[in-house]
C-alpha cells in the first residue's frame, strides 16, 4: 500500500532527526489519498481504547482526523510550539485531566517528536501510554518511548520496507 502510493522513496535522504538514510517514507503521499488513509485508520482503530486521539502537526493530523472519524473518538491537534497569540495553547481540542489519549504518528525514527508530544499532553493532565505509528524505522523510537513508560505500536516496520 505505501510503496504503491509512492510514499516510499529510495536514494540518499536526510531525516528530521538529522540522520542520513537510503530510503525515505513520505506518509503524506499516502495519507492524502482517501482509500489509503481509510485503510490506515481501520488498522489503527484496533488499538483505539481511549478517550482522545492526538496527533502532532503536520503529518499526524490527517491520521488523527481519520481515526477520529473511524472510531467516533474526539481528537486533539498538538502544535510543535505554543501559539504566540490568543490563548497561547499548544493543544487544540478538548482535553480533560485524566483523559486516556492515544498518540498517532506518521513515521517514527528516534522518537524525539513522539516523546515531545507525550510530554505536552501529560503536562496538561493526559494519561498517555501508547503511541501508534504507521512506520517505525527501528532507529530508537521504541527505546526512547519506553523510557517514559509509553508503548510503541507500528503498523509497518523498516524491515517490511527494505527487504
């Protein structure tokens, strides 16, 4: 599904983490196609035992939206930085202290943005124990998340893409 959509590219790439890679996964190529986005949301729905779904801007927002539509669970959008105007909020959507939140990601590598998303949500009182990603590159995200007591669930791992 990902390769057919053109989301997986081979060559020389620099990732968000700064690491070099021989392949790149552009989930936006897949998540902008309704049939693929729907399939991703159906796969993620199996793990959606939560009060809220959250995704960090930009790549995870369509995933959170689709999963919300699939499950009828409200979603949250997490900004990379707090707004500099208005309420100054870093989280858009309704979050109540103690809400169980499932974080969705497009691609995880080192886990830096996933850890940051969890921290932002926990600072506002969310109970976050699971991050589900479309693709885990198996380059440290699982370990980084386990250090903050969060389980990483991947729909696809790097081995599935580079066999």
